[in-house]
């Protein structure tokens, strides 16, 4: 199973591609889409759309997974975050990819066993699970890999439960 994880943001959008086979996780690529250079917000959305489309074309993932929008006090920031996520979702849907969405708490729970874990604790687990020598930086890329790993864990758990029911 090949999964593209996306941590959407209006200034930086993280992405990570993880493949799972025989209970082994392998990172294919990770990085960030840096958007600060674009003054016009619609150009940021286009860059997100184009980059996600390119990643899907390059890797042809089985699933594209996203972190859900968190609740914030600044309505403008939350709206922009939702639009950034929407651009990435649209790129995925236009490529006929199935998507899943996980809350930040679900991702933290899946990786660390604690839904209130810090980003740094998640980062350490990503490093450990993917057998990296150094922690993944920046945190946006680490979070994207965590989202992909969360989905793989959920998928594998669901398969095991179904096998035990037969």
C-alpha cells in the first residue's frame, strides 16, 4: 500500500509518501510546499494543487490522506487553511484518488498512544517507525508522514479484525 499524507497549510503544506509491505514502512519522499513567496492567496492554492497533482502523477498512491482542519480563534486563518486543504483534496479527487481525513488527535494517538502528544513526540515516532537516523524536519513534513502512517496502521488493523471475524 502506498499512501500520500498531506498536512495542509496556507503558508507551508507538508507532504510525505509512505509505502507499507510485509509490516515494513518505507518513506519514498517527503517535503514541504513553501508558499510565502506568493503574495496573492489564489496563487498559493494553485501551487498546492499543482504540487499535489504532480506527486500523485509521479507515485500513483493508493490513498491520499489529510489532517483535518483544527478549530482556531482567527477565522481568516481557519478559512485559508480550509481552502488550502480544499485545493489538495481537489487535486486528489481530480486524479480519481480515494481520500481519508484524520483529526490531529487521531494521528497523535495512532503514533504515540496519546492524543495530546506534542509535535516533537510525533516527530520522534516518525523517525523511529521509518528508521531514520535524524528527525524529519520541518515539522510540517513530519506531520504529513505521521498522517500517512496513521492511515496505514488503521488500514492494517481493520484487515486483521476482518480476518479474525472470518
